[in-house]
């Protein structure tokens, strides 16, 4: 996966050096440590003084997507980031976040703690793209807080996984807010643990979690997904796994917790393999076995 024009990102960091910060009208962008010092209210969200990472405060409506890019470039580089994104009331915002390794054998470490705040009536479409080297360790931990009437569409895609990925997301939805989370991941020679936790706190808040995971080339993928309804809520969890080889494994653990008799929570979970009939058909159309498998994987992840 490649993001075009990453050098023009509003926040651009390589290893632990910030290369560019460009804030458009209506948006304030700072290094986290600067914002921590400048605004006392930031300390409510960032409990400890950060050393690296970004602060983005969207104060007015903008007509462009916010872009951040954080890259590993040096051998055994270690990133420890604290990120904060705040979207003010009633704004409709798009954001693209790209994190990657510029080489395949860096043995780097990327650790990120991120907090996203959506104020009353705010909407955020958040595209999160990851692309790593085969020897990297990646540990993102993100929290999303949705105030009344807000809406989040969060898409995470990773088709170039690291050696080890531990990814945890927490979502808290207040009254009439909506969370739509979609995760697409292709595992090859990797160990992945995903944890998605959605707390539907406010009345009439809604949530949808969709996971599509592919395990290939001795990959071990584990996904733990939990939706809790505290009020009159609606939630659905859909987990799908595709196992490519016998040396890989997929574990899907859906968990629904209902604490209100008027809530409705549902889930679907399935793990399958590539259909021999489909594979044979594609081979008869002139594709090699590898080409046919890649085509099926791409189709599964794009549906």
C-alpha cells in the first residue's frame, strides 16, 4: 500500500524526527509535547507528558482530508508516540493516517497511543493504513470517545504486516452516536492479536464491527471483539476469516454483553478456506495457482 504525496502530509515524521507540520485554516497541529505544555485541557487526555507524536485540533469545517504519515527508516529505530485528535461540535471531517516502514528488514518498533475525541454532532471518516517490514514490532493502542449525536466511520487496512502486531481499539459511544468499524488484514509470516472493545453507553447509540482476516504463510491471527450495551442500544459484530495454508491459524472470539433488556446485540462469525471449485475455475481461465489464490484473497478483502 502506498499513500501518494506523503511528504505533503499535514504531519510527517520519520523515525523520531518531525519533517513537516502544515496546518490549514481552521486546524491547529502541534507536536504532542508542545500542546501538552500550551493547553492544560490536553492533560485530561494525555495522562503523561509525551515525548513524540502529534496533536490535531479541528476547530472549523475544512474541505480537505487531514493527512498524517509516520515512518520507520533506520535500523532498530524505536517510536513511542502519543497522538491526540479533537474534532469540534458539528464538523464533518475526513482523516487519513499512514504508518509504515520504508525498508523490509529494519527490525523497528512502532508503539502508538492515540486518543480521538468527537464533540457533539461531529462526524469523522478515518482511514488508517499500515504497511510494515517482516521483522518489525508494532503496537498501536487507540481510544475513541463519541459525544452525543456524533458519528465515526473507521477503516483499518494492513496488507503488509509486521513480524508481530498487537492492536487494541476502544470505542465509547454516548447518546445517539454511531460507530462503524471495519478491519481488513492480510497476514503473512506474522503473529497478530487484535482487540476491539465497543461500549455503547448512551441511549440509542449504535455500533457495527466488521473484521475480515486472511492467514497465509504460517501466520497466527487472533481477534477478540466485544460489544457491551449499557442502555437501549443496537450492535452487530461480523467476523470472517480465510485460512490459506495448514501452517496458519485464525482464532475469532466474539463477545456480546447486554446490560439492558431493551438492547439488541447480534453477531456472525465464520472461518473458511479457499474453494477448490473456485480455484479450479480460475486455473482453467489461464491463471497460475498463485495468481488465482491472490485474486480470491483480494476479492475476499474488498467485499
